[in-house]
């Protein structure tokens, strides 16, 4: 039986994980959940430890994990969030961040031209290197001469394997996004690996854009893209842009993957949203769509598609939370998705 580690987390995390687990239960898969409800900011504030070795072992022994959100306004630095997200990405070597963006209804798009609204693409982001590798330092802190250095780390192995994954999920095309004209060393490595990947995948249409041009193209005609592959920081930024073009962070799902081991961490990308926590208005669709990614990762494509159809029907009939222009609560939206899922 497949074990799914569940980390509800902070803020709206537990609120959206509830409906997501209801959907998972309704699929009647042979899975069990291992809920780590102690992994949160309260525990960190009390102990100073975001994840214990025992926690990591429990998550590692599970085939996949589902995360609600982490973050707390009482914490002024990033040690807690990095101590969970970065630790799990590195410990489990989750080198792919997979962010699909699909427009669930025309009314959700911010674009004026209806012919260019139907975004349906994926950002494949290198997830363990780049500027987020944590390498760097500083000196003369707090003085006018202060120096801070963050290292943008790229390795041939890291770049090659994320490019390989991008081609493996492409339906028609892959676009490499970088800034090789300005970031010379890392850019040249990405370009060399890209040339090799393109040569090995002659059946896939390919293109290359600098990140500023890619952002412009996404904002004017996102329908031009299928798969965008890029580094950690550019992928982080562009995936929020694609989420906005698809209706907002409330409907954005993501997967952190190791395609070799099969390990995966699935999460909505909206964060803990402390400003609306406890109000009952958090959008559960991102978490529910993360469950769709999770079950698809487990090989249950039919069930994943059923969840997506249920979400599409719920959005189409305007049974949504206030962030999408509706008036329903978190629980009511979850119930609407369940009702659609159970339709014969």
C-alpha cells in the first residue's frame, strides 16, 4: 500500500489540505496517509528545529508527500521555511519543480485578447541549484562597505537531468529560458547542455529566449508555450507569472520530483496566507489540483483527469472562493468538487 506523508503546515495550509484529502479519499485508492501535523511554525518557535531527522525519515519512507503551506508572520527570517522546503528538496534530491498552468475558465484570465488567453503550459524549473543553493556569504555587515555574495551554482549533472525531464514531458515544444548573454559562465554551461539535449530530441520543436523576453512573451501570448525549462530563480518568477495568467495562485499546483527514485513532494503554491487564515475563504483548488498531480505521479492518470474535470466544472459554474470572484467558503468549494467527482 502506498504511503503519503501529509504536512498540513501553517496558516491556510491545514484549511486547504482538508478538502484535498477528502478528494483523495473519494478516489478510493489503496493509499494510507501519515500526517505530520506537528511540523509547523509553533513547533519551530518552541524548539528551533523545523524538521527532525525522524521527520525526514518518515517523509523519505513514504512514496510521496503532500504539503499545505509553511510560513508564519512571527518569523522574520527565512530559516524556518528554508529548513523545511529546501531541506526536503535537497535530502530527497527533488531536482525538478513542475508547475503546470492551465486556464480553467476564460473569465479568470487578465488578458484582453480572447485568442491569447488559453494558457496550457508547464514551467520545468531546476530545483536544487542556482541562486537558491545557499552558497555565499558577506563581510563588513552593517557598515557602508558591506559586501554580500550569493553564488549561482550550476552543474552539468543538474542542468542535463532537468533538461532531459523537460523533453520527456513535452507535448509539442520546449523553450529554454536563460540569461546567457549576461550570466556568462552558468549561461555557457546551460547552452552546451541545451545543444546536446536538442540533438538528442530531434522530434521536439525547440526555442530559446532570454528571461526578460520570455516574460514579455508570456504576458502577451502565453498560448505560444508548451514547456519552459529554466533555472531555479527564473523558474520561481516565471511560474508565478503563468499562475496569474491561469487565474491566480489559488488554482496553482506544483510538484517537486525526482523522476529516478519516484519520490515527490506536492503542494499548492499560494503559501500560508496569514491575512486570510481562519476566515474560511482560502481557495482549496490549488491543493486539490496538487492531489491530481500526486495521483497522476502514482500512475493513476484516469483518476487525476477526473479530479481536473471536477475542478473545471466547479469553476465553470462559479462555485468558487472570493479570490476567483465567488462567494463560497473553502469547505463549500471542496464539497462542490466532490459532488462533481461523484457524478456518474
